[in-house]
């Protein structure tokens, strides 16, 4: 069984529009595992369903369009309604209100860098355009940082699928996606532990100086 592979075969019939639609759907369907779909897209590129650059460009364009729609929606809707929308979406993604509030505070303090970095963090990357609209972030910074972050995220997973199937021909897209998920979770946990350890060391150093 290879449900992801079957999905990509269906999307391939629509060519570049299918890639754009998948990128767009990632923003509006939180249960859609973007990393898995991107890995499958990379695998399909080996079979000439589309080229590797096209896969990255069109999925990035679709995902950015979805993020831009959220950013503009928040700017047009107002703070109170947008905050409720943000909390609701956060619950769907398993993010607590406290984590969302921390994300908002971090964005206000380090807007320029976090707009880019947020697109590399699972779950957070989906609410980042809403957060950017609430601050509100400068549009050029939002657009530039978001496009670069999405391109890096998409390019990484598309390339994983592409080069993995070159190394192991006939690899199952769904099986590879599961392996990538395990690796992604492991890396995220290690980074979180490293961040906490560094923060604790910095706090102790500051306490000793005082």
C-alpha cells in the first residue's frame, strides 16, 4: 500500500497546477502532512512527472499564496477576531494558547529573523502568517522571509524524496515519508532539549554574575 504515491499519481495528471494546488492545500488543510507529500513529489520527479526545480517552485508558490491569504485576512479582519482564529487553528495543530502567546511575543521582539525561521518549524509554520498579520509585520519582510523559509522547507523534503529513490529505486513513498517523520521528530526534540539546556546555562551564568 502506498497512499501517498497514489495521491501523487493523481495530482501528476494536472501538472504544474497540481503542484501549486498541493502547496496551497497545505495551508488550509492542517492534517495534510506537508513533509510526506513533498517527499512523494520528489520521488515523482525521478519518474519525470515534473522537474525538480518545477516541483520546488510551484509548491513554494502555492504555499506562499496560502500564507499570504492568511496574512491579508488578519490585517483586514481586526485583532480580536483574528486572535480567536489563531487560537482555534492552534488547537487543531496541537499548539497551546501559551505557546501561541510566546510565539507572538517572540515575533514582536525578533520579527525579521523569526518570519524566516518559523517556516522551518512544524505546526508553527502554519500559524506564522496569522501571527505576522497580528503584529503586524512589515509586508516586505513577511513576503521575503516567508518565501525563503518555504523554499528551504519544500526544497529539503522534495530533494530527500528525489535522491532517496535514486539511491534505492522503487522505494515506497509512504514508507519513506514515515521514516522522514521519525527523523524530523527526533531532530525537533534534540533541538528543543538543546535550546532548553542553553537557556538554563545562560540563566545560571546571569545569576552567578549578579
